[in-house]
C-alpha cells in the first residue's frame, strides 16, 4: 500500500509501505474511504515536536472493514466504520466512566494517511454507520473521528448549558466544530475569536453570534465588554498555546468553566491566579468514542455538517501539499482521498 511518512520538519513523503496485518484477535483492517491532515500534525511539520526516526502519519479515518480478528464481533467486513484517534476496549473502568481516550489499553492511531489501516482494540473503537452512507456524508463522518468529537468535548468540558454564553478560542477545524457543539448544547450566545474572514463566515454559519478579532489582553477586554464586564459562562480553548490558554482563563467569569482541548505546548499555569479566579478547568484528549454514536447519527440525519471544515480536497498522494496549505493557512483542513 501507499502512505504518508514524515522524515523531517517540512518533509512528508508518500511512500510504499507494508500492508497492515491482523496482529491481535482484537484488531481490524479497514480500507480508507477518506482521511485528512490534522492541525496537530503541523507541530512536527513545523519542527516544534521531535520527529525521531521517519514514521507514518495520520490519526483520523473513516472507511470500510476489510478483515477482523477472531475477537471482534461488533463490526464485520463490508461495513462503513468510524473510530477515534485513541483506541479503547470500551470495557475498562476508565471507558465505563466515559473517558475512553484514557483506556487502560489505549493506543494512539498514527498511520491513517494511508490506503489501509490496522485498528487496534477494534471491538471497542469502531462504530458502524447505518448502512453505507453516501459519499457526500463522508467528510462529516471523518470529522467525527477527531475534530468534531474534540470540539464536542471542549463544549462538554466547559459545561455549555442551554441559554449560556460560550467563547471559542481558536478558528481552526476544532474551534469551528466547537461552535457547532456549543450551538447543539443550547448556548444562546457564541462568541468566536477569529481574524480570518473565511473562518469567521463559517463560524457564523455554524452558529456563532459574535466575532472578536482582538487577541491577548485586548481580546479579553472585548469579551468582558460583550458580557457586561463579567466574562463568559464557558470558554472553549482549541489551540494549545500559552496565549490561547491565558486568553481563555481570563475570558471566563468567576464560576465559569474552561474546556481545553488544544494539545498544550509550553503552557504553564499560575496556581494562585487559578485559585482566586474561581474558574473551573478541564481538558485532555477527547473521549471521542463516548460521543461517536450520537455524532454519527447527527451527521447521517443532516442535523450537523462538520464536513464543511474541509475546504481543500486532494488525492492522498498529494498529502504533502495538504500539510503546506494548512501550515500557510491557505486551508482550514485538507481532506485526502485514496
């Protein structure tokens, strides 16, 4: 098969790789229908995360089951399936508590920008769709495997409630999906922080009621101005930089909550500041598996369309161009078709 391999910062190649095989009874092999480039893939691309030896890339996937191990009964060959970037048995104590992304047998997916993918813990990880969905739904179902599930987690962790005010920090694919989630959870006012017109337009289409272009202290001041000087009930931090985290914490009202889902890079918190703020803070890798059945249904019934975050579609063999386009902010998110 063919797949993406990162060799060094700015150096992703499309190469011939060994075909995946069933290694454990709980494995499955899927034929990729669609995959994509994630914003978090840009950290090693930009040289901000160590790469080490050359290795495959990609953790978002939707496709057709080709083969299953003897221990897999939840899906069967021929079905269209979606799974999380973090695999889970869906039976351990952490999974039963709703945190499948902290499963005791978790494995992070890292080989999905390829023609075929081995899925560990397939019994608990993969969810089949209702029939074979039309290709027009594939982008939305792919989004559910990470960015939509992560945006949903941001809203859930920030405790978005009906009638509340939510602020979304970050206008990438996760931030835009977080707008969808906040709306679906009933937020009355959704303030999206964005400086890019195309992303602002999509945020409004997804349900944002206000756009704030300022950043840092100016951004916080604008949020306070929009919320009567108090701050927002819920803030969804979808970036992972120190500035984004500070902006999120300072934008929440006393007693409000911040859900942080951007992978933190050099983020440090002041314990005394957090203590006296009365702001709740929760985050981590999104427990996407918890939300998969519901989100798949919302996509298949047309209630949400997170696939709109894909504004660039490329053949899989042009995966490197997908990285470049996202790095240069020429694209929000690149969809890859094998």
